[in-house]
C-alpha cells in the first residue's frame, strides 16, 4: 500500500465514523465496529481474519479496562452518595476563605473528578458555587469556572477516571506514569483555566445564580446530618493513587538494579496494580462511608449496581476502540503509518492531539474522541520505542485534544449552560473557551515535558 492510500484510508475511516454518529445517529459502539470492518476490507484482510481481529481487539482491551472502570465507578459512587464530595468542598472553602474560594473550588474539582464523573461532581457541588456568588455578589462564573476547570482537568488527565484509563490501555502506557504526569501537567493547566480565566471572564459576564436551581441529591446518605470528615475523603482518594505510584517507583528501582527484587517489592507491585489498588480502596470506602455510617447493605448494593450503568457504556466503546487498533495492526497499516512518521519530523504528541481534537470538535463526545485517536495512534507507537513517560505524555496529549472546543454538540455544554443560567453565547465565551485553554495548554506542556524525558 502506498502512503497516499494509507492517508486516504485513515481519513475516510474517520469521516465514516463521524457520518455514522452524526448523520445516521448510530451508537458510537456500533459505529466504531463498522469503521473497523471498513478499514479491514479496504486494506485487503481476509474476511475471516477481520472477525478474528474484532474478537482479539475486544478481548484484549476489555480485560483491563472493564475491571478498572467498573471498580472506579463503584468507588466514586460511594464518595458521591456519602456526601464526601460536599465535605471536601465545604472544608476547602472554609480553609481558603471567601477571598480565595475560587482556588479552593479548583482544588475541590481537581480532587473530586478523580473518582467521580465530571457531570455528577458538578451537579453535587454547584450549590456551593450558588451560595458563594450570593454571599459575595460576584458573578457566578468567578466560582463556577474554577470548579469546572478542576473537574475537567482530572476527568481527562488522571486515572482512574475512564478516559485516561482506556487510552493508557490501548496504547500500553504505564498507569503510574499517567497519574504522575497527569497531576504535574494538570495543576498549572487547572490554575490557568480556572482561577486565572475565571477572574477575567467574570468581569465580562456578570451573572447571578439562576432561580429554582437549588435542588439536592436525594441519594446522599447523611446519618445525623453529618458529612464524612475532610481527612477521611482525602485519604480515600489518595489510597489508589499512592498504591499505583509506589508500584511504579518500585518497578523503576528494581529494573535499574537500585534495589533487589524481594518479597516486599512483589507485594508492593501486587498492591499497586490498578486492580488490587482499586479493590482495596473500594472495600475501604464501602466500609467507612457506608457500613460504618449506618448505610443499609441493600442500599450499598443498589448504589454499586447503579454505578455500573454509565460505566458499561464507556467500557463497550473502549472495547470497540481496541478493535480499531487491532484491525490497524493486523492489516499492516499501523506498521506502514509508523514507518512514515518515524522517518519524518512530525511529533507523535502533536499527531495524537490533532486526531483527538478533530473527532471531538465534529462529534462532541470526549470519550469517543479519545478512544478513536488512541486506536489510530497505538500501532504507530509500537515502532517509535517510546519510554513509559513518553507513552504517558501521548495519553495526556490525546486527553487534551479531546477536551478542545466543547460546543452545542456536547452534552456538557448544555449541562453547564443550564446550571449556571447562561445563554448559548455566554456559554461559548466561558465554558468553551475554558475547555480550549485546557486543551491547548495541556498540549504545550506535554511538548515541553517531552524535551526532558
């Protein structure tokens, strides 16, 4: 196959995916499978081999992603339903004070979105934004944008949220490095898109909290009206992150012969595997936030079941992305793409970002954008001999590209518009610009960090 034909095949595959999702309104899971079959047929694969690749791609991806996303969803549901997110926000705002509350909300969002979906975290915490805006008479955007920036950054950059977990698995990136670099890059990105941009845009758009938007979450369980303690919630969020990072550090030290492999290092590696780390964190959360606080066992079971609903959709879409990657590998297209890119000066970080950004802008879903970009770029990376930190930067780049320019085809656009009482123009000026700041600054910092690793 010639290079022009490979370019045509990849571009037409993305076009078909977007046509199926946008024009024909076909579910992204089915659309990704159809696109994978299209690529397989045009690349000359035998039909029986295409079906085998679909099976292998789905199985190879879901073995890891389904476990991590499922456990992460239950863990997040316990934090949400116990009032843990509210406790975190109230305590941080109290510690920072009203003058620096925007920074407190950025930090709150940054921590809350690690175990909890962005939209859920926003709905739970937006009453605090309303209260601060009423008390200080400042525009609701002064507090709303910092909260959203914190939520959006870790939702995209830091596992165990589903997006970076799925991308990391498809491109075979070490999860510990993704967490570490996601946090290091995410902090300055959240500051720029949150308190800095929030202060600016709140002077341009003066909005007060919308009336009739003070509903509470009926699922939240407050025995005696008390929320879980600040320290407890912070510790629970930290458990899986610290275990995974310790495992990564132990792996680096043993591989470089700085320390010898022993029973201790094996235990650290076992406990720090994402499966084990999330099982430990989830069981502790169920006990401390549920059983110990008097939550009925049936309610805990119901909440766990409820959490797996939205997780299931993400898992299936991720599996379909794994199929696209497998088709590209088995057809030989991935190897040819890799050889072309390896012989050029084009940055794989920039390519990954562009692929995700194009799909995001045209069809709206950040998840679909991330999975599509990961599926296309994965075969390329196998030829580039990237280090573990290098692959983690590709994950951050894809997540950044998939965050850009949220507009009317993104459900998040309308959620923010409704809860902050904005019209479409105001939402574009605030939320859309904030998302684009996250995307572009995430790309720039990824490129800068790549110079040093």
